[in-house]
């Protein structure tokens, strides 16, 4: 069971979420962007659209993923009513 040059080993990668959601393709793309492996064309202004960022990445980066409205926040921290 050694290496046979007539039958080299093969590795496959799932890059399009067909096997696993948020698979290696997402992680590789974020790594490539973070490490300047995908360069912005001259005179272009790319920006990261937060709505397109996966939830797992937002949680790892410490981005708040759930917002609470002002009214809900007031209701949550309102002192209880004094019973008469």
C-alpha cells in the first residue's frame, strides 16, 4: 500500500456549498480577502456589505448579530410597577 505513480492521489474541495453550508469556500474567500490575495482593481472602491456576511463570521468577529429596538430596550429595563 505505497505510492503508485500510475495512480496518483486525488484531493477534492467543495467550493460552492453543495456538501456543507458555509464550507471551505467561504473560509477560503475571507482568508484571501483578508490577506490581500484578491486585489481591488485600480480606481475602484470595494467595500464589505455586512448583509452578505455569514452569521458565523459576524459572531467570530464580535459583530452584533441581533439588534433590539429602542422601545423594546426601554420595556426590558423598565422598573416593575409598584402594586397599590
